[in-house]
C-alpha cells in the first residue's frame, strides 16, 4: 500500500487544529513551523498508527527528534516501513 500526502492531510483535517488549514499546508515545511505543537504531532503519530494499523509504529527517535516533521517526511517515512 502506498500512502500519499493527501492521505496524511486527511488525517490532519480530522484533527481540526486551530489556525492550521490542510489546504494551506506547505508539504515540505515542518508542521511545527506551521502551527502545530509537540502534542499535536504526537496526536498525529497516534492517529496515523490507528489509521494504518499494525503496519506502522513510530519509535522514540522518530517522535523525539522530529525526523518526520513535514508531510513529505511523514509520507516518505511511512512508505519506507
């Protein structure tokens, strides 16, 4: 299964984060620079795990060091698992 940027954006839309519109997101810029905070990022990681089931699981390095901080990073990372 290939996960696209639109798939990740759909998960973000469901989160309804104040000040962050899915249509305005720069796919290559860190989501932290676009209005999300660290708790929002953790929520996104958990929602992606729920959406894609056991096929993905984020480790501490990924979440603590924001290796997957942009939509492009997240999409590429998910597809490399």
